[in-house]
C-alpha cells in the first residue's frame, strides 16, 4: 500500500497514516482519563498503578499464584514483590502457601482489599459506562474487537481465560 496505509480484516477498510495517528493519540488520552480516577484514589494512600493492576487481577482470579500474576502483569519478580509486600503489610492482600506445591503462594484480597478494589473499579466502570452510552452499542463491540486484535497471542489467551470468569 502507498503512504503506509494498511489493509487488515475487511478489505474495504483503508486507513491513512493520519487516521492511525489520531487513533494512537486518542488511545493515549483515553488511557489518561481511564486511569485518572483510580490514580486520585491511590495517591491518597501512596499507591500507584502497579498496585492497582495487582489488586485488579488478584480480585479477578482469587487464589491465583504469584507466578501467574507475574505473567499477566509482565513485570519483574522484584517489582511485583515490592508491590505485594506493601499490599500485604497494609492488610489488603493475603498470601497462602500452596496445598499441592509448598513453593507456590496463592493470593487473595482481604475484606479491606475488596473494598479498595470496588472503589477503584466503580470509578472506572462509571467512566466506561458513560463512554459506551455516548458511543452506542455498535461502537462498544467494535472497540472491544479493536483492543482484542491489538493483543499478542499470549496476552489474548490470558484475557480470554479471564473473560470466562464471573465478576
């Protein structure tokens, strides 16, 4: 294709570099909006986005292992341990030794951790709900399809596994 435009999926879809740039920039600004509310909540307790992601995925998969969380978050063990240590010291996460494999640590949110997760998720759900209502049902499906198409295979598999969980 001329000028860097690219065809994918539907052969009728033709996007210019300028249209793609606008989409990329929209994603950057939307991400800032999406994270702004939780960032304000977390700043009051001296936590950041790494804490938020850990809390979110521990909530989504109670009893998941530290290694599974490492794979989902794509961070170093040292970085995750620093985050988890703070969350455990503050009584938001508890860790249990594996019943089958004593080397494994299974993670759960405490009651206080669940309350914080609810507060963070409620803020993001409110923002997503308002955006989805404004965009309409076809845009909701299309947006999700675009996001899913951007995931590499490993992340898509992890996402698909979480999608099947209730809650």
